[in-house]
C-alpha cells in the first residue's frame, strides 16, 4: 500500500506515545483511525491501528485494555 493511500488520522501526542510502546519499531502502521465506540457498544474513545502483523484497538485513556488480534485471524 503506497503511503499516500494509507488512512492515518492524526492522533494526540499521548496516543502516539502509547502506540510507540505497543507497536514494534519495525512494524509499519498501515491504518490508524479514531473510533467512538467501545467493545460494549457505548460511546468512548478508541484508536484502531492496523499493521501487516496485527490489528490493535487502543483505548485513548491508558494502555490497559488494549486488544490485539493477529492479522491472520481477521476475516472479511
């Protein structure tokens, strides 16, 4: 995927720092988008990050609660 085709929304500095802690330095972020629903289907701030290896859902407040799924387990 060419860099100009990637969907990467700007994230607050605190979220960028959390991403750096979770996503490996050699992992390319293909998609980074804000989501406003929690896993309980309530309003809340989350970030969805997709790399060639995995999908990470990161709560905006704290790294606790981050959910990771290997990309091989993601289906259409």
